[in-house]
C-alpha cells in the first residue's frame, strides 16, 4: 500500500514508538488488511514509494532482448545479462561476489538466468592461491521500478537501433508506460 510520510512519535505513557500513516490507496483495502491483522504481531516495512515497472513495458523489453539475441547469435540469458551490465542497477556498491578468474566462470556469469553480476577490474588471490575477479550484484529486471526499467528499455532500444532492429518510437514507448500507470 502507498501512503504519505508517516508521523513518528514516542509515547512516554506506554513507552512505545507510534506510527501514524495516511494510506493513499483504496481505503477499504487498507481497512480489511488492518482488521485481518487485529490482535496479531506485525512487521512493517517502510520504504520510498515508486512506480513499479509495467507488464507491457516488461513484455516489450523481452521482445527486444529476443530480437537482439537472435541478431547477435547469443542466448536470451546472455543478451539480458549484457544489457543489465550496461544499463542496469547495482544493488550494493560495497558487496561483491568472488568468481574464479577463468573464461569458463566468466561465461557462466553471462549465461546465468537468476544471478546477475557485473565484473569489476579488481582481482584478488584467494587463500587457495587462485585468482578471483570481484563482481557487483545487479538488480534483475523483475525487481526494477518504472524509472529503472525505463532506463533499461531506452538502452536496449539504442542497442537495437545500432544493429538495424525496428523499435517503437520514443513517443510510443512513453505512451505504453503512461497507459500502464493509468491502469493502476
């Protein structure tokens, strides 16, 4: 559910921190949710609200990925990872995966369907004497918000144009995303 910035205050009488939250979405849905949780302990996760990517935008992205993969004689997973590396979002700049510094391991990271990694220029030697390249973790497209997905699509469209693949016009893409936002 989407809401306004909560008002947070400490109540010295019951010695608890209280949150007052104004829900901006469907009030009946919010009421049903609260009533269903009555007399139960709950966990609340507060984070900045953003538009989620749209299914139509996601479908369009995957159409372009498939066309690029076919044109470049690459697998769909490989093309997806290449695009995520170029136009995606690094999850945490202070956390890295250590991947063996081999051609085979590099290829495996490009073909992964679930773990998206971007290589850095850093190579470290492990306790076993082997070299490992540090890779940054990337957000998968299914976890992107509308802005992040828009950046990924824009980059993918540019890649398609460079190899002569027909794409929607910028206006058509913008309309696609706006229609999806309106449906919400």
